[in-house]
C-alpha cells in the first residue's frame, strides 16, 4: 500500500514537484516541515512514508542483499511516485528530489539508477548504497542537473569517503555537483545547507 503525503500546490496545478524523503525513524511530516525554509512556494510537495519509519533495516553500507526486499521496495515506491507526478503533466526537468540521512542515501541511489535531466537533487548527509559502489546499476545521464550534497566530517552514520565517491559518480553521469563538507556538524540539516540548496538547486 503506497503511503504518500502531499502538501504545497496540488499536483494537478503545479508546474514543479519536490519529492522529499525522510530519514530512519522519522516520518513524511518531519521532512515536509523543511519545505518551510526552502524556495519552493509554487511546488507540489510529495513525501512518501516508509513502513515502520525505516526504508531498509541495516546500514546503507551493508550489502544490498542484506537490505532486501526493503531496498527494492523503497526504490519501486519512488519510481511509482515519479510516475504519478509525470501523469499529472509535470516533466522530469521540473521534478526535484531531497532527502536526509537514510532518505538522502535513497535519494542518491534512486536518482543514480534513473539519471535524467531533473530539476535538481539535494542530498543532506548521504551517499550511494552498498558495501561497495555497484556502478553497473547506474544508468542514464543527469545532463547538467544541479546537485547539492552536504555532510559532516566525521558523521557517525555516513563516512566522508562514501560521500566523495558519490560525488564522483554523479559528476561522471553529467550532474553539476556542489559538495560541502562541514567539520564536526551534528547529524542534522544546517542553515548553511538550506542556504546552498536554495541558491544552487531551488534558484528562482
């Protein structure tokens, strides 16, 4: 059963849509609240809700098989969400993605597996999923899609090395990536990250 919360402009009326993906132990409503600080006044906001508030049970650095079938189900749900948005007449280059922590990892993994010219991608503390990078899964071309990645050095959940490796994959796939690494930032979303997302991705 697909559980998706929407806010902002209705999909039927909006020209742009932002898919917002919550972190482990959080809820769709939590990530939607971040939209209050983003330049997305005219966007449809779409926040899928994970069953049990988690997209997959183990670390994102576990082997993908260890996180199945949850990982495949989560990726499939995002594909359905994108399809629903497109069925309302919103084209891919007006579809944006934003995720935090586990949601940021899922955002990175989904967009890399389905690369296209999107409106933009925001990855708040996250990276591509797996015990190693399974680059054979990453298809398509971002064609200049703006991508902002913010993370802490160190971060208890997300090693900086995986974040920089994710940056490289996205660049090779044609994304225009800005990575900012913050020293000893708590596992949260900072004001500077919000400012960068607005300046680089949600620019009016």
